[in-house]
C-alpha cells in the first residue's frame, strides 16, 4: 500500500479555493471597476493617469468626456465637496446588467454623509456606469450618468 501523502490534500484544497476565488473576481470585475472609477473620481480627481487607465473616452479626449452632462458633473462635485468636509464616501452597487458579451451597465448608489447610506429617498446620488471590455480583457468605463 502506498504511503499517504499528507501534503496532497491541502494542495488540492488550495487549488480549488483559488479557482473559485478567481471565478468570483472575474464575475464581479465590471462592478468593481465601475465602483473603483467613481471612488477615484471623487477622492483623487487629480490622479488623471489612473482615471485615464480606467476609462475609454472618445478618441483624443480626456477621461472627463465619459461624464454625461452637467447633472453628472454637479453630482460628482457634490460628492467631492462632502468628501473634503470629512464625510465618508459610501458606494454600493445596486444592480448590474449584461448588455452583451463585451458591455455592462452598472448602477451605483453613492452617499457621502456621516451615517453612510441612508433610506431610499434621501441623500443618495445614483449613477449608471457603462463599461466595455477592452482588447486586453479589462473593463473600461465609457459613460457615467447621474440619475
């Protein structure tokens, strides 16, 4: 009878856990990317390099081009002002929609107040974040719209 290999079970277990975790990370990649883009946009607006890496504006335009309209810009400015006042920024993915294999629409509720996300009707700014999968298989923000 062959000798038992005590190291084999932990190795197999770690491999299975790594595969499961990897699948979970990939499944939520678009949602995480949308959330991280908004977080960076509010908390580190001068980090232009990082914001450009996370977005895909029209050719020759900066990352600001993905912000859809004055209402969206005002919502971002509001959250920035609240953040500068010391309020904690809370971002929650409320829904995600698969438009096709390479496009997602992620809905995010944002709040910057001392109590975090409050009840449905007050204080939250809602964003629709459109993303596309790049040739390098990374999700890039193509449009942000405040609701």
